[in-house]
């Protein structure tokens, strides 16, 4: 659904656009001179003149994204952010027109804003999804001949996937995403108002029975580990405690200084202690799977 500004906002937007269109176009030499003055001397007057002259480019780019249902004024302001970023990074010595360089920054800033605000569900988190989000409608209209068609065929999706160099499954996923508006999970299931959509969501948390079993298994593993540690020598227990039973384990070098041995000797003692622990734990269980924690 397209956003409709209130009358006061519409008047402000029209005034801004008219003012931007009154700014004179820059000659190539004058444009490069302004860019050099800003880059080399920090001349803010030169920066303001450069930016004001290309605000019309921001407006033209923002107009191409007005069908995404977002306020035109916000699109323009995001484009202005991209224009300022372009001005701060533009290198006059590359002999490229500023408008050519700035167009990418303006479009990128507006696209990022659209992706962040088009839906409360994050969209376009990968390059493929971003490409699909901004090109699927256009390609669907070209291929199917009707942008509001019920859906694409498998052949159509394959053609779009090849054109955009993405997976056909991603085309289908984005097609479904664009066709469905955001819905609240608190919406009623029916007009009678009995139950909400969130009632149909499966609870992924462990059941009370699983919680109890997990606590019991955890206590049993702790008991087995304590018994196995008791079979180690004092020095081996110290190494395991300092290296494996702390959030930030000591380094081999640190333990070597404490024990008065080389770090290589500490590594050997640690390996021997771990092998002893493994053998001791294996003797205490009927099924090796009992030692594994469920994901």
C-alpha cells in the first residue's frame, strides 16, 4: 500500500523539489574545481554548491522507488545522505563526472532504506535477495506480460534466475515474500474472534519431560567426570582444571611457568590426562551416546 503524505508535507516536498530544480547545472571544469576545493581545502561553500546542484539527481532517483509505499520525503533525504557520501569520497583526479560517481551512492542509500523499511521482517540480507527484491517485478512483467499475474511458471522462474544469476528456489521464495503483506500474529483466526494466528505456531522449547531428563543426565555426567578427575595425578588435574574447566583457559606457556616445565611438556601431560579421562568415562557408561549433549 502506497504511503500518502498529509497536505502540509506534500507542500513542503513540492517546495523542496522546485528549489532543487532551480539550481544551475555545473560545467565540467567548474564541477571539478568545486570538488578539488572541498577535498584539498575543506571549502564548505564549494561542497554546498556541488551538493545543491545535484539534488535534482537525488529526486530523480527517489522517484523510481516511490512505488514501494514509503514517504517520498524520506526517500529523498536518504538519497541526500548518499549524495553527501559521494561528495566526501569523490576523487577529481580520476577525470569522471561527479554525477556519474554520485548516482551509485544515491541509489545504494535509497535501496538500503527501502530494504530496512519496506517490511518489519528483514528483507534482502544477501546480494541475491537484494537483486531479486528490486528486479523481480520488472522481470515478471516482461516475461509473463502482466505484473499482477497470479504467479510464475517453473520456466519463468528459471529464466529470471538465469538473468539475475541466482538460484531458482530463491526466485520462488522472493515471489511469495513480495506477494504477502505483513500480518500480525495477534490477528484472529476467524471473524468469530476465537483464537489467534500465533496459536498455530509450534512451541520449539523442550517439554517438561525433556527438561527433567536433561537435568538428570547432566548430574550423572558431572558425577562421572568428578570420578574420572579423581583418578588423575594432582599435576594432571591442575592442567585440566586450568586449561579445560575455565572460561578463559591458561596457555601452555603460562602453565609451564607455574609447573616449572616447558610448554611442550605441558601439552604432553594434557594429552595424557585427556586420554585417561576418556578411558575412565567410557568404562562408566553402557552406551557412548550417553556422553553426548543433545543440540
